[in-house]
């Protein structure tokens, strides 16, 4: 059964994402940066579809740009290889100095371009845990490392360009060093990757993420967001707080099911074979597509839930 299933998923990938189906990795030269204005001085930048196998819905992680007379405040930095394209997209918005760059989390689709913007004059900020994670990649350019770090206390606030920007630390969720970035006047929050609407939740426990923390982060987001607040994930489409409810409920239902199977003494292979996500598979775009070495996105998610529950998290 297993080979047949793998084969059918491969066929679906080939049909839906012909460019991404080849094993050549990210096609940096094909990435174009799209700019979306979401408030008078707040812009979201994202990469092209179907050129990044890990993110067929849009290459790399989304970038936020707050522009105006006080200089530019950036959220995340995309891949290093497309720094010139991101810089050009920012210059089309505003020619002013790039003063600050904050990272939502450590993953390279959000941080690999940091050095480009540090060298363009930006002061880099992030959680202490994020800096530690980046510092472990010893071969990379030291200019990518955050200069200012903060912990789990009250939000760090910036007042620039008529906006109040809050850096809201999130306890171990998608990774161990997540931050949400709230633009108070624009009524928008960039939430990073603990919520996603392409593929099943990805909680990176190797980088300090946790299932419990991700659930807490979803609750926190629903609490601080107003009814019209635009929630902007690192990938995929914008949502509002009511969209988090079915997402959270899906995680809780899968958690309950996996806990039952663990109680019956099932192994990880048996839990994966039970296809506990099947009630949701039709509603989760990309849910059955390959996700790294862990099989499908659903398999990666269920394996994470299993490991977290087994470890008593
Ligand atoms: Zn990401």
C-alpha cells in the first residue's frame, strides 16, 4: 500500500506544481516579489507561486514593510539569494533609510536575507532564542545576527511613521523564539508561522517549538485581535480571529485521537496508518503534499503530535 500511495501523491504534485515537482530545489531566479498595500503606509511582500517546493503557494516567507518619513521598519528578510529583488521592491515603495528589521522566527525563509538589510543600514532585532539558533549556523555571514534581543516580557514598542508597532513575544510555538508583530493603527498582526492555511500545522520541535505553546499562541492571538484585525501568516492568505477557531479545534481533535491511540499502546507507524487527519484532509490545501523528509504535511503534523504527547508535553 505504501509505495502506491507515495506514487499517487507524486502524480498529484506533478500535475499541480510542475515546476516544483522536479528535485532541483528552490528556483531563486524565477522568484518575483509581489507587493500588496494593506494600509496607507504598510505593505506585504511575497514571492511567486510554484518555484519553491517547500512553499508552492508563494516562495519564501512574507515580508512586512512600514514606510514613511521616519524610515523603514521591516519584518523578516526572505532568502539571501533574492536580496536584490526584495531591496528593489522596497525601493519602489520608499527610497528612505531601512532602519529596523525584526524576525518572526529563525527559519531561513524568514531570516536568510538578514545580512543584506543589515548592510543596507538596518538594526536587527529578535528574541534571544532566535539569535542563539541563527548563531549555531556558523558558516553564514555574521551580519545576519540580531544586534538587539529581548525575552518573554512586555512587548517592545516602536513609534514610527504615525504607527505603533508592538513586538509581542510568543512562548515556544512554531519555534522557541517566535514573535508576533502588531501594527496598532493599521489593525494588523503578522503572526509568523504558528498558524498556516497551506498544509497542516508545522511545529518545529527541533528548534524549540511545542504543541502546547502553539495552542497558547492561537489563544493569545484570538485574545489580542479585534473583530476586524487582519491576521497575516508568514505564508498563505490573510485571516481574522474567527478563522483560528476551526484550526485550533482541528489540532485539539487530532491531539485527542492520537492520545487515545497512544493509550492503546499504538506505535508511531500504527498512528500514521490510522490516518487521524482524514476528516480534515479535504479542507486543508496542501495537507497531503510532501513536507520535507517526514512524508506528507499530515504525517509530519501527526508525528509531531505523537512525539510531544509521548514526551509528556
Ligand atoms: Zn516560514
